[in-house]
């Protein structure tokens, strides 16, 4: 995915990237790109560029006293001299200006900062058109908020059928912690979205700050109210180097052929410009690199940072490996995985030795005496058609009194993963399976996740079940937890289940269904699906009445070519009743297990909380909605959900506007987090904002999430099957933190994989056309949500055949008028007004450099498209 194309390079020569061209308090020597500073420092006595880190003692003292603040560093991928850490009080982010103030910390690191004196704080100009004051360029939505833990479960292989549809996410959310590289630009102190669909979080090295990013109105700074200053800080210590210190990029020769460095080092230029340039020893480089550097111009390498000294703009590193040609799926994928620290190596022999050795494995006879035998029950799985790791199965038995016995049966992974074993350690370290468009990097060896644990039909499987007595309205009359043995009678896909829901009275022909075991009939399965659907609808209705929130965002699914693995096409993934059915019972099981384990072990439960949205960003969004005349209520999750569902009609324009608003509402949302109940004193903080429930956890996907394995062990201890795991609350919290970090990384990787495939699709099949809706207006550009593909792009006026363009505010609304060069010189220019929520036609087209694409506007009225259209007309 690419960044907007800034063709004009307006930077003064010699200004290093990552340093604003206006020389501020930090001067120009502030970045890895400053050649002059470098050669000077080589000749004379080396002058420090960065401050020495504080001592550990001073840091812990300062944190205790409140003179220092800690937080996770986020670097703006579009303007990499800007970085932020969240404010501990939930207010506006704290700003860290320039590479020097960042003091060698990288994106994602846990840093300690010291606030600068007030006169050095960032001034936020009242009428500026570029108020990028929040560093949330990465969006994090819990999967409970946008429910795509379903496509994610599929194991996406494309070797067993010609053109498999692969579900993947794109869009700046994702189920549980999706993010996009979208920045928040404030218009009138109002959240406005400046969008950048990213190319592996990467951006043109020298993207200038074009005029549209600079203020459009003359600023009058007579009155500097408290609101118009943003606290600014500098990094004084790195508590935890969370960034992998690995980067993909390209090799170049050093510019100064006469320097002594030229004989020893090459320059590694990372594709992600949030990472510094790196000196790598020539001995790491290919043998003929110095004599034939051009041969390697398109070769992707991986480099690891080894050191970054105080007196150097450049880090030191070693070249780990050559990946292959830039723009090809496998090298790019391996680069993404490495950058995010995903372990995709083969499992070691000591790990594989932990698996059952005598195959085929059968359930030991003693397990039958320890478990409830459910093999005769009508139990089945519902998953994406390509899935191989089947975590969960469902059952629904009608009772004589009109109620139902409903079961959620989850693979008993903890049976196969002995605590403390090498297998346990590697699973804990990986913490999650990582779903790419074309494949999965599994958390557990394939023998477990695709065979022994996976709930394949017509084989006996070990499971952990939650079984309820439910009324048809979904009221819980009783519940039971325990270890079980099941024999699934069939493996339904979401499509199969959907067709059953859609034909409640008509028998579905056998040939349209998967094989069903002889002990059960297709009618019995069909009826069970219908009964589950009926209960799920009631459960869902009640959840929203009780104040839950859902922000459905567009997700992309690809069809891949069987031979080449290249994307042939893509479509928006449809989330249907069969997905909702599974989701409701997974939520019910997760909540039940959260309550059960927390009651038993109030200090040792592993739970999942979702904090409320960031106040500052929420207030900005409220102000924006007021100005746009949108009746939105942000007082609670439920109120927001009602506003989103009631405000809009179902015509095309209203649906597009709902997409844009959903997108805007996702921005202030925080990430959902695993935590140990004993480490948080205030129980009000346990709540899950989106689900609007007091306690929640993850129990239903132990094949692909290590948190669920830990929860299974806790539940087993709760039921007296085993001792309580030997983990103090602090140690469990450490594991929870690691699960959070890896989950976040896996989301990023998933989005980048989708972005990679989409960029290749644009290159191979483009240009692609689509309707788009405007979600933000600057004075030389505007941002759109491309409705057919769910991607966001910035459209630049200077890339369009315009005679001129004019920016103004109508009331508080920004408006851009485009004067198109007429096709016939006799005619007047065609005028087009672009404002927020305008519907426009865009074309996505590949650029010459690998995997970048840009969006341009289609000339109004061409080929029968709608003419200039502002919101009122629509």
C-alpha cells in the first residue's frame, strides 16, 4: 500500500529526512540523513547529537515522583519527525518533536520522557488546517467491536482448489485490534481524517511537507489559551526496546568516496522511514556489491540494528539476509514478518519431541473415565471453507419443556501442551498464530493445530465444553463447565450454515452439503442450526439493548491464482447471519468462563478489558459531528451504537456516509487488553467498553491464541481437574503483556499482508475505479474512503488536470472548489465542489516504484458518471 504521491520535493537541500525544513531548536544535525554533519564529525572531534540516557535509579525515582512520564512511542508514518506518547490522563497526546528529542527510540518502544519547559511546547494554531496533534496513526479496535474474528480463523491455503477465496482484512480496523495508518488531522480543532494507506508503514524518503499541509489561514497567536499548547517532551530512557530492531530496505554506497567509512561500510536505507539509516559492514554485503551496486538496486535486504551511538546520525547494523526482488510476494512477506518480530522458523526437534509420537494417535482409555462422553450428540463446526484449525464446535438439543441444551465445545489444547515444556515455551513466545493473505504462521506445530486438536468431523476429539440450558429467548437457566469428548458429525462452512438459515422450511440437497456422519441426518443438523440462529438473534438483540457497540468496517477478501499465488480479484467480505450465530455463542462462552474463573481466583484470573475511548479525540469528534449537523450521541457505547444505526437510511449515499462515520468513530477507540485481575485494584477498569460487560476473557480459540490456553488451565483448576498454575499475579501479568504485544504485531502484519496483495492487484489488474466518499479536506488535497475496496487515500490537486483550485471555509466546514481544465478549449472550466461527505469517483493506479499506487479523481461528467456533487445535492 502506498503513501500519497508527493511529487514535488520542496525540502531545502541538505535537510535530512525526519527533520523539518524549518530549522527549529534542534538544528539540522538531527537525523540519520545529514551528510554534512556526518563528514564533519568524522574529521573533527565527535560532537554528541543525542543526550546520554538517564540512570535506571534516576528514572525510577522520577517516575515515582511524577517528574517523568512513561508510554509507548508512536512515530507518525507520514511525518516521521513527529512522534507521540499517550498522555497518562487520557488527554491530548504528548508531542516529541524531531529525531534528537526521540533519542534513538524506535516505533513501539516503551520510553520514559521528560516534559520540556512550557515555552518549548507545540503551539496549535486556532485556524490551522494541519492540526496533527494526535499520534494515533494506528487504529486499534477490539474484535468484539467489529467482529471479524471469523474470517481470521480460516487457515488460508490455496493449494487445494483452483481459486480459493481468501478472507483477509484491510481497512483500518480489524476485528480485535485493527489499525490503519491513518492520521488524525484536526479541522477547527475537530478530528478530521487524513488518510494514508500505507506501503508497509513506509513512505517516500523525501516527501515534502507540501503546501496543503501548511496552514491555510493567517494565524493570530495573540491569545494562547491553554488548549492551544500541546505538551512536548524528550526521551530520556528506553525501558523496553519493543521494536524488533530489524528493517527491510535497500543497500547503497556511501556518498563520499574519499572517506575512510566508504572503505568499510555500505549504507542501508530502510523502507520504513521511521527507522534510521544504518551503516552496515561491507563484509556483510554481497561480494560484487561495491563494483556493481546497480545490480542490487531492486533487491530487498533485512538489516538488524546492533548499536546507535550518541555521536552518530546513523545506527550501526549487520545485514541479516537478502530476501529477493522488491515487489514480489514472498520476499515482501518475509520482510514484513521479520520487521514485526514474528517467528516463522520451523519448530525445533525438542519442541516436536513433546508431541504424541505413536501415530495415528488415539484417546487414551483413562480419559473416558475423566470426561463427559458427548460422542453421540449432534455436534458440528462452522468455519470459513478454507479453515484447517477448527477450534470450536456447537450443539443444540431441544428439551421436552421447549428449552434448549446448547453447547460450545472448544479444542482441549492444554491437554497436549504440558506446562513448562519446550512446546509450552515456544507457544507462549509466539503467543498467536499470524494470518497472512496466502498462509498462516501457526502458534503450534501443524500436527496439533491441523490434526490432533482440530475438531475434524467423524473423529473422537478431546474438548473443554460450556453447556447451558437456554430458553428460546436466550435466557440462561443453568450452565455446566467440564472436559468432554466429542465426535463432530459434519464440518459446515459459513456458506452452508447461511443457506440453512435462508431456507428454514426447504430441505437442502445432500450434494450441496458436506458429508454428515451416518448417526445423524442433514435435517437434524439443519434444525440445530435454525434453533441456534433463533437464540443467537435474541442474544444479539439483547446485547444491543444492554448497550453494546459495533463498528463494522469494510474487510477485503482476495481470490488467488492457483498457479502463481497472485491476487486475481478481491471483494468486500460479507459478514452474515451465520457469522453472527457463531459470534454470539463464542461471546457467551467467553463471558461465562470470565465469571467462573474470576469468582474462583479473584487475584489470578486472566481477563480482557477494553478501556473507553480517548477523551480528547472523542471530544474533537463530537465537535465535528455538531458542526456537520449530525445527531450523534457519544455518551456511552450503546448511545453511539444507536446513533450509528438510526441516523442513516439505506440508500447508497446514506450507507456510504455511515461507513465514513463508522471509520471516524473507530479512531478514538482504544485497544482491548489482556490483564491479570490481581494487578488492577479498581474493578471498574475490568470493564469491556464495546461489549458493555463487567468481565470478559478469551477461551474459544486456544489453537491460535496462547491467552486462551492460559485461561483453559485456570478453568481446569477452577473445576478441580488440576492445581492452580504456579504463576504469581505479576508473572501472569507479564504473560498478558506479551500476549498483547504479539497480538498487536500480528494485526499489523495482517494489515500489511492485505496491503501488499491489494497493491499487487492494482499493479496487475489496475487501474481500478470506484466510488469514494470524502472524509477530510485540506487546502491542496482531500482524503477519501474508497468504497469498493475499503481503502483510504489522499487525492492531491496537483495530480489532477485542473486550471486552478480554491480552498475556503463555509461556516466551519472546509470546502475545496476544483476548476477542471475543459476538454474542449472553447468551453468554460468544469467546476466541482469537494466537501466532507461528497461522493466522488476515483481511479487507483500503480506508480512506477514497487507497490505504490495513488488515487486520482475522475473528471466529473466523464463516461456518464455523476457530475459535480456536493452533499446537499446528494
